[in-house]
C-alpha cells in the first residue's frame, strides 16, 4: 500500500487505528469508518511522518483500538503520540476485540463504544512538552526569581526575590517587631511597583500609615509643619498601596471576597494579613474549633494565592515557649497546617547573633523555591522605625573594625566563623546553664 490518498476523500472525521488486521476488517464491516492497521506502517517505503501529517490535518479524531495484551499496543500508542496531535487522539477501552463483538452481530455495541471514547490527553495530566517553555524560562528569565528587595539585600540572597503565587508566614515572639518589619518589607516592594493590599486586623490603618510614612521618609516627623507633611504625603499617595476596611475579628468569607475583588479590579500582587489570631478572634467554643478554623483559613489563603497568582504574607503569633528554647516551624500557633502550606517561613528572633553583632534577626526556616536557609540580620533605627537603617549598619561596621583590630593586637583568633550554625553559640551557653541549674 503505497498510496493512502483515498483516506482523505471521505467526509468522515474519525479515523480508526488497529494493530490487528482481522479486528480492523470486523470494525469496518460494521461501521464503514476509515480504518487502518498500524503494523502495515513498518514498511520502510512508507513515509510515515508525512502520511500522519496529512491525516492529522484531515481528521478531527484519531481513535486507537489495540488488542489487549498485544505486544504492539505500546508501539501503537507511542507512534501516534509522536506523530499525531495529542488533542485528537482517543482510545477505546474494551475487554472485547472488534472480532469478538462482530461474532455477537451487534451494531449498537460499536456505536456505543464510539460515543464513549476516552481522550488520551487528560486535562489534569501534563508531560514535559507541555511545560518545556516554562522550564526554560526558569533557567533563562531573571524575572522568574521575583522582585528584589532594595532595603533587605540579605533576603534576596536566600529567597532570591518576591514571587507571585506564594504564601509566606512571618512569626516571632510578642513585641519583637513583626508588624514594624512587615510594614517596611511590604513598603519596599510597593515602592518598586508591586500593588499591595494590607489587611491590618491588630492595629488600625491610621496607626499603620503613620508608621509607613515614617519608614518611607526614613526620618521622624513631628508633622507640625503641614507643608512638610503634604510633600511626603503627595509622593506616598502615588504608591499602589491599598487597605482593607476591617479590624479585629472578621468573617473569612468577607476577607476572601475583598481579596478577590482587589486582584481582579486593582491587579493586586501582594496581600498582607496582620495577623492571623486577631482576625480569627476568640468567638469559638473550644481550642479544637479555633484550630480547625485556622487550618481552614490557611488552606483558603494557600488556594487563593495559587488560583490568582498573588503573593500572600501572613503574620502569625507563635506558641508560648520558654525564652531559652529556640523557635522553629513547630513553634507556630495551632497545628502543623501553617508550616506545611507555606512556601516561606521567617521567624524574627529576639536574641544576640555573634556573627552579625545584632540583637534581632530573621531566621529563615523554610524556603520552598530555592531551599536556602539562614539568617537575615535586622538593625533597628528608632527615629525612622526602619530595620534597614544605613546609619545603624555604618555604626556596626565601625564597631566590627574596632573589634577586629583588638583581636589582631592580642594575636587571638575569633571564636566565631562564617558558619550561621555557630551564630547561636552564645544562646547555647545560656541554654546549657539553664538546664544545669534546673
């Protein structure tokens, strides 16, 4: 068979492919649909790919009916997947062959099988070809890593950027500065053009904006001079920053509807919720109900960030633990749902870090995108309410140089090296002392 042009003369848009010639003849006898046998294509004189290309253009459905247990079944599927449009390929899943059905002399069974065709490409199953271009972009496109922080370069080293579609959880002990840090953290991104929606359930929006304006200007304003205030407010108002009109305990459904509207109408790419416990409130019958409600909210936020390609930053309180015990992902209040669903987990630590000579730092305990865990030092400047003050860092460098000079004069080696794991050496000493005394 060197010429298959007759297959293109028919008005039928369904092509049947068999691996057994008797099954093909049986099916054609009952249906009169265009039918071919794949084994005939093994002839080297047949230009198989060119032939398939012509059939692919003419037919809307390519239907496979291989014989169960036949060694050629995998060959049929492979050749069809390689040479036909996968959207057009279907198969008949029947325990009986066409020859067996013909023996029963039932045309209705053939018609029924044709109506119940199974597409070979499932809408929820992908292969490499479906994702190849996206995978290449992960290697070649630097913007895939996300928006870079300008005030927190150490975050860029570990997280590689702020990406849409992720869930970040920030926690830390009471009074450590979670809201203050997240305010500057989100302001930094917003100043680079990331549309941001704030849901401040713990402090009112007026107080939050007062803090943001101070961080924005990087100086403390008395605001007795109305002209000075108007100047800063005019530039700040141009930022794509929005605020939810909620405070305290709020229904989850109301929050999700507001978030959905903000993404669709305002193109919001970053939603901040501060904080989880204040939003849920205490109006539940038991701790079990509270934890169940919290898990439901976290699951909803995780699904929302994925569906709407929006980054969500969630501030949450940790469990109450002894000061000498270092916090971890298990310290998050409630169940393990929060740390499981989160892409990034950052814990603000209120203790001295010897390597960076700071009394407060962020411990990155989960980083799903890049996997890099480590420490981000925080240097708080009270006048500007910033954790990224250049003035404070300058003082730190001066102090570090003085310390190094004293070390060289005494010809002693420093106790600490560049390993972040040894940065908690001082805290470990206090922990050991506590265990001995108790």
